[in-house]
C-alpha cells in the first residue's frame, strides 16, 4: 500500500521515514522538492501526483495551510486520510486551539476533503515522538477518531507500525476531545518546561 | 489539616477513605448521614459544619447539584477547593460535556464559590481509580489546573497522597482541556468496552 504524506516538516518527515523503515511504500507530496534534502529524492512528488498514486494519505501541514493543501490534491474518493493536524492559532499567550466544543479541526478537514475517509490521529503528541515512538519501553497511547470502521482499522495498523498503542476513541467528532489532548501535550512540552521527551501510556492495575 | 469532602457517592467516599488511610483528618459533608453506613459515623457532618471546620474541601457531587451544594457551604474565603466534578449532561447518546471551549466546569465552580482557591483535579478518571490509584504499578497521571500557586501545591500533595502523579496543567481555565480528558476516559470505560480498570501514565523514553 502506498502512503502519501502531505507536508514534509518535522511531523511529515518523521512519520514518513518511520513508515518507510517499516517497509511501507511512502511518498511525500511537496511543492518544492529542493527544500527537503534529507528525504529520498525519488520519493518527493508534487502533492497532486503523490495523492493520485496513494491509497492512504497523511495530512501533516500547519493548520493555516490545511484547506489549501487539500484543495490542491484532486479527488480523494474512498481514500484513507489520516489527519495529524491541530487547529492551532498563535495568540499573545502562545499557541491555542481555534476550534473546539461545537466542531473540531478533524471535522473541518473532512469538509475540505469530500469523499475521503478521514481519521483523526497522530495529532496528540509532538514530532519528537511521532516518528520515534519506539524509543519508549511501553508503546505510547494514540487515539483514533473516525466514522468509517474499515478506514479506522487500516489507520490503527499504520499507527501501530509507528510503535504506538492505537485506541479507538469513536466517531470523527471525538476529534473535539483529541485536539484538547494535543493542546495538553503541547502546553506541557512548551509552557511547563517538560520538553518534548514524554508521552502518555495506557496502563492496567497490577494483577 | 482537615479536609471536608462534599458528597459521599463513589467518588467522595473513595477519595475520602483513601485520604483517611494516609492519615488526613477527613470529614464528609452530607445532608442525610443515614445513607452512608459504610463511612465512619463520627465523620459525617452537615455540609456547612464540614466546610466551616476544614481548610481544604473536595467538591464531589454530581454536576447538576454542584451550584446548590456550594451555596449551602457558607463562606469559603481563602480555603482550597478541589473541584472533582465534570460538567456532564445526559443525552440520547449517553453522557456528554455541557461546557467546553469558551468556559469550563472548573471556571463555573469558581464563580459559584467566591473567595475559594479552586483547583480543578481528580476529575480525569473514574471512582474505581480515584480512591484506588495505588493499585497501579506506576502512579497514574493526574493534572491540576488553578490560578493560585500555593493552593495548587497543597492540592498536588493531596493528589500525590492518593497515589497519583500530580502534574501542573496551568491556570484554572485549563479545565477546558482537563474536562475533555475526563470525557475521553469516561467514553473508553463506558462506550468502548474497556471498563473502569485502566489509567494513563506519563512516561519518558528508555535511557
């Protein structure tokens, strides 16, 4: 299965390389290949080419670029679209969520990508973890929210391949809970001096 | 230090008993002591008496009863008020959050308890864990949000006494992130077949 990673910043580069190492056929959709010398040149396509040849896509662009990036891709009917974005804006006090209670970034992305089977996931922790989850002794938790059961199963397998423990959080509107969780992670990392080297795991009581 | 637990349902009974076992002076504020035969009778006071004699309080009543319960307590000036509630309503599809993006249950509680130093915490997991965090091999994560640094330190110590790993999440308005986290836990427990015997921990990469 070919995966097209849309965006090749820290998140898209890290996740794409980790999938490549796990044996997936990964391409990146980027506007200017010359900017990404660290990535295998033969795998850098235009966003539209990358999307056309892939069965699954990962949206890994900054929030303000998400709508335009999706519009550029051409038809996505029936394709799995993993939405790793977070609806972040910058205010005087640092980053904050721009969507929340009555909608979510995930639902907006679904509106901008008609026909795609959107799964919100890989948004709840930072780039330092996303491509490097295997550095933890216990698999970090990664929730998934989506309306299509089969797409969510496929997404879970891709999330597990990165070294995460994939956990179903319900339909896509549960992105309203997963984006606040991302914000908690971001604030711990950036505002509370914890840095990016931590993750959450799901544990059960000692027997 | 005396702690008054307002409410003696599963949450209030469990947390209060756990604090008692850790050597704290705990009383419960309840309207009808005859309903709580499992709790030490000499420690069941009226809500107003309990509040008057305590330096710290735990609000552990259902959301719909929170405002009236606080109104009954008399002045709380300068006291620590741990808010363990979640702004939950019941809809056709089960429990949901009634507050969120632009305010939170924690901020509403602060409005209903003028003078109290409100710390949102002990809301992010269920009663099965709240009084029984020590059953986990690694201390489950418990965030705290509050505007008064000293009150939050005191609250952190009380949270740690229950066997949790207390983590500062910032000012009280971060309850807008901690209540969605509670909802995630609740939905995993109740809607996704996981039951109440799981928790989240904060981990760092293997050295």
